[in-house]
């Protein structure tokens, strides 16, 4: 699961980033609003965590930009601003939660869990894929008969994206944006990644739609 973090305090940025990575998240981070706009316009994320007072576009403006094209992805505001005006504005612009600094990381993680569960409309993170396979969307782990199967970083990202679009075609463009952050890549790299993931699943679970993309079926 890919998380975007905007936080200009270097120490706090590092703590939150490392804590999320230790929990199995993939984290893209930046320290100012200008860079944030560039990143969110060119990469897909599953969760946003935004500070309000940063250089360039502030957290409220970044939230506005996110909500212009993305109404569903959860956004948590974390800020030292505890006045009701900022809190009301944040919710009015579409944030899902507002956490006041200082905070314990466990509180942030619990809120992330809650919003992911709410978005998935389930009290569990395991997705049953059939053929004795399951995938944990929070931990990014693939299981066969409850035994964990090793996935590389890119395999985890690809698997997560395919599971999110289970039984629907995941386009080549979506995979390029999500797994490679829209960076330049050779077509053979995607085919190679798909091939490696197919070998870890039962034959026929990933279907290729030539020129369009791939579908994971259960």
C-alpha cells in the first residue's frame, strides 16, 4: 500500500516514514507543497497524510488538489494547529481525519487502519483470491494455505493493484503509474514482473488482455 506523506519537520517526517515502512507500507515523502503537487499529479497513492503549514502550497491547498480528481482516497491531516477554524476547514475540504500534534505513532496507525477498513467496507484486510490464496492489503502479504509467499517490492505493489481491481482489467497505464511511479521503463520489465507473479499463483489467475492490461480473477 502506497502512502504519500507531506511533513516539513525533518525529524517527524523520518519517524513517521520509518514507522510506516516497518509496518509494510511503501512511503513517498516530501517537505514542501510545490514538490507535493508534482508528486501527487504523477503518481497514484492509497493514502495521504498532510501537514498544514509547509513551504509553498499549504496542506489545505494540497487537499483541494487531491479532491479535485480523487474523492475516495483517505486523507489524514496532522497539524499543530488545533483551532476550530483550521479543523472545520480541513473537513470542509474533504479530509477524513484530523490528528493533533504531538501524537503517538500508534494512534496514527490505528486511524490509518480504521480508514482502510472503512474504505474496503470490511473488518478484515484479507482478500480471498480463491485456489487457497489470500492477500493481506494492509501488510501486502500473499498467502497460500496460510503460508506466506515471498514477494519483491514491485511484486507487492503489482499484487496490491491487481487485488484492488479484482476481476476487472488493470490497465498498462495504471500499472506503470502505480508500480513505476510513471518513470521511464521498458515494456519487457512489466512483462517480466507479471511473469514472476504468475509463477507464484495458480495458472490462469492472471489473464493478459493484449494491449489493454491484466486481470486477476478469483
